[in-house]
């Protein structure tokens, strides 16, 4: 899950907490090698950047002793103004969206913070949070400010030196047939009990579509069902539909499709998800309509009236997008439709991310890459598919992530009892807050697409079916 650090690197101070498990988290337990000059330059660049941004910085104080904005101050820049979840047990930093004033970045160990960023850029920024070296009274608000002004953090004259701070993605994260199984295992097989602690009862791990914003926790499951139903409607799923789902999750979409009378094949690479999905499908009395198979999308055969895939393309990897869209086209029966839900990012940002080993790719989603709308249009067209519907729900994903994050923080003690240590809990909190900030800053979006075969490929299907040619 992490890369190694030279043994000579000094140990990180515990900062009032138990020492970090160096075997499990080597790059968090040890500070990276970095010259004093590089660290000093980083400190100066960040100080100038932060001074221009709507945020406050503070040094000192143990973890958890984070200054709070005075009651009645204005909303944090980019924050949602939906209240704050306070500091929770186990030393996890506060993670609300703030109810006043600019967000505050509190540095418990400024030297370690600047050293990590000087050596490893944004990976170091994330690892510093995992180590407990910084906190914020409004984590999402802080990250939203940084995401909104990401192009302003480094002077233009120094951006050409970006290569000195970024790392290439490791070859072992490629989504070959074996690599894809390993990458999925590292995230989705962590523990069904972990995901159940913060997801809604439908166990849907993708953006909901709410009927009103900001979202209320009591409306969460209905909003997840609304999302699923819109996708099934886009693919014209009904009684007798032969449906292929790529990416089972924990089975909720398959259950709702089968409840419409569809015959469903759903494929996954997660053993943990498959086991629980089978149980949930059986409990719903729909085992006769749903097959759940442990299979890569590249190994699926047959033709289907509808193909649905929810936030799975992000795990495919850019190298395999042509293969993925070709599979969608190959598996689609004449007259059928594909419905996709996918996160997107701007094209130039995607190109930068594709070349970079990021904190997310290192710790959360190995091998993954969020596509741009341009990439989706190009790859689908090349495969013989045409996009006929495209709707965005970015604000809904921000609220989905807020509800997940608040539930996760509230369940911190229970998550710890499952065997997930403080470093993991801080990592997961940062992942959820970082993702939420991306949507609040409009850095990310989520879209529902309907795709059908283009006229040329429909004609080819007809020729293949009749065995004749013109």
C-alpha cells in the first residue's frame, strides 16, 4: 500500500499519540530524506501562497487543540455551512464544514510538514495529515480553498520544475487482469463491516441524487434509489431485460433491476462484496433472477439488452479505457443501451494526474484515474458508441460525501474496534474530505450518461446477424 523509505530517514515524533506502525505505514512513520534548502524553499513558497488565500494558519498546540472560528463569523470560503462534526475519539482531527470564518490550518509540527511537502509534494501533504502533524477546524473548507486555488499555490516560474516533486505511477499498479484484482482487493476488500459503518443501509458506494439540497441523512437511501432508478431508466431496464452490470458493489442495483423483472448478470473482482451481495440478493428473494460472478469485464461473453456500470470506469485506468469501451460495445445487443455513472475532471487536469503518482493513487485507489468528458467522448466514439444523454450531479456528490464523512467520524471508535488504527482513520477521513472538497470547488463532477451503438456499428451487427454483406 505504500512505498519504502531509506532506513536512515529519521523517525516521526509521536506528537502525544502512540507511535505509528512502521511496518504498516513506513512512509508515515518516517520522515523522507530532504535537504534543508529544499525544505526552506517549500516553507517560503507555502507561506506566500497561504498569505494570499482565504485561510488562516496557526502553529503549535497538541493534535485536537485546533482553534475554532468565533460564532457568528461568515461561512468559510467554499464551505457548505452545514455545521461541524467536532474532534472525535482516537485523535482524529476535526472534520466539519465549519460554521464561521476562514478555515484554519494548524501546524503541530511545522518542520515535518514542510519537509514532507518539499520531498513529496501532495503525497507528503497527505502523509503529514496521516501522521497527525496538522489539523484544521474546517477540513473540507480548507481543502476546498486549496482545490479552488490549486494553480496559484506554486509561482508560474517554478511550475516547470514540477517533475522534481512528482513521482511516476508504479508499474505494479497497472490494471492487467492480475493487477486489477489486486487493486480492487486493496480497497473494496478492506472489510464489509468498515463500509457498513458509514454508507447508508442500501450500501451504495457512489453518488446519490437528492430531491433537495443540502441533503438530510433521513433522505439518503431514497436518494441512492433515485440514482439507481434513473440509470435503469436510461438503459430501458424492465421485465425480461437481459442486464449486465459491471461492478456489483454490494448488490443494490442488481436487486432493484431484478425487482423490475430483469435477468441480471453482475460481475465484480471483490470477493468480500460478492459474498455480501449474494446474501442480500437471497434475502430479497431474487436469487433466481441474479447471478453474481467473480469475473473481469474483459472476460464477459454474450450480448445484453442493457449494460450498466456505476463509477467503475475510474478504476479501469487510462491505458485500458479503449478496452473497456470496446467491451461495452461488444456486449451490447442490437437496440440496447449502456448507462454509466462516472466522476469527471477537466481534461488538462486529467492529463497531469495521469502522469503522476498521487496521494489518492498511493493510499486509496491504486491504478485508478478519473476521466475527463473529452476522454469519455473520444473513447466511446472510437469504440462505436454515441452519447445520447449526459446529466451532471456534482453538488449531489458533495452532499453524499458529507454524509459519509460525518457518519465515518461519528463511528470512529467502532472503526477502531474493527482493527483500523488511528493512521488509517485519519487517511480515510482525509480521503472523504478531499473528495468532497473537489466537488465543492467544481474541480470534480459526476455524470450519468446513456450510450447507444452508432449507425455504422449497428449496420455491422446486422451484417453479422444475417451472414451477408453488401
